[in-house]
């Protein structure tokens, strides 16, 4: 039952060796990459759980979670549906709007720099704008929020490349859009290099 006009959609991969953080794993190994990914999932779950007055949905890539990371009392578990990331996000947004939510935000689950306050700011911006975007340093985005469906926003994107943000802004056109600060998501070894938070995960690989 919908108890808030706001919905947070969290897209995540199931934490399986060899199927998550593959570009990072190419440098530090599958097990270390998996351990880092689980750490990032736990961070994201804790930051999202503290967000008040928002319905929270976790969209899994392969199978529904067991509640170990994403507490089922806090997060509604769902499966991603679609052939590519764009279609999967489009369907999740459509479901949210059809269910009556008026401010809908999607995020990934691997951003150490994303905190509850950032999510609150994004929803606050949606109260005054039709869209909000969180640009990532690699040219993509770590957050997208909408107050209504926007035609074409999820089509014809080279997902995972540095053109996604630019192309998305072009699709938004005259839609009143707010931008959040640029943050760095974690895909490559260079994204974690020198960060003491990740040193314990790397020691066994040296």
C-alpha cells in the first residue's frame, strides 16, 4: 500500500562472484571485488534506510534477495524486467507512476559518496523541478529523478559510456531539471586506489 508520494528505486546486481564489478575484478580479483561490492551494498542500504517518508524498492538483477543486506521490513524486493538497463529502468518508473507515486528517483547501489542527505536533497529538488540528475565523473549519472514519464529518456543510450549524461540531458530538452554535485561511482581500480576504506579488501590480493 502506498503511504508516501515518493518512491526510491534502488538498482542492484546480486552479489555473485564473476557477475558484479567485473572491471574492478580484472585488476584485484573476483573475491576482492565481490567483498568490496558487498561493502558498498551495505553502505547504500544503510543510507537509504535512514531516508524518511519514502517508499523504498530494491530491484535485483537475477533473483530476489534474502533480506541479509536489504531488510524486507524496509525495502520492497522486486526483479528488474527488460533486455537492457534502459528498459529495466523505464519499466520500474512506469510501475511507480502507475502505482500513484509522484516523485520517483532511481539510484545504483555502488556509490560510497552517496549519503542520506544527498537523497533528501534530490527529493527536495523534485518538489520544484520536473527532473533531477546526479552526474557521475565518468560521464554517466548516479541518480535520476522524475515527476512524470519523459519520452525517450531511456532509449538509444550507450550504457556504461561517457555519453549517457549528455544524451540524457538532451532528451530532457525543456524539462525543468536540477543537477546534483558530481560524484564518483566505483567501476575500476583507479576509483578505489589510495582510499583507506578499501585497503583491508586489497591486502589479500597483494
